[in-house]
C-alpha cells in the first residue's frame, strides 16, 4: 500500500484515475436523469414586502 502520491506506483495512479472517472460519470448521469415535475417559476404571484402572507399547497415531486 502506498501512502504518498509521490511514491505511488503506476497501478495506484491508475486506480485513482479510474475511480475519479467513475464518480464523475455517476454525478453526470444523476444530473441528466433528474427531473422536476411541472414546476413553473414564471407564474408565481408577487408579494409586497412588509405584509404577512400565508402559503398553501404542495411542492411538486422531484423524480
């Protein structure tokens, strides 16, 4: 087992690169396939500052 990047052999460097690529691929796949259901941010009612407000309803599910 190599405990330093300076004294690590070629195989250890290859393992680190492969694990990094797998993690980056996993993060990219989650980002591509994540979906937010029917969320429309452009039509939300505006609220004036200083007035008390009550909100009701449900947030859209994140799939």
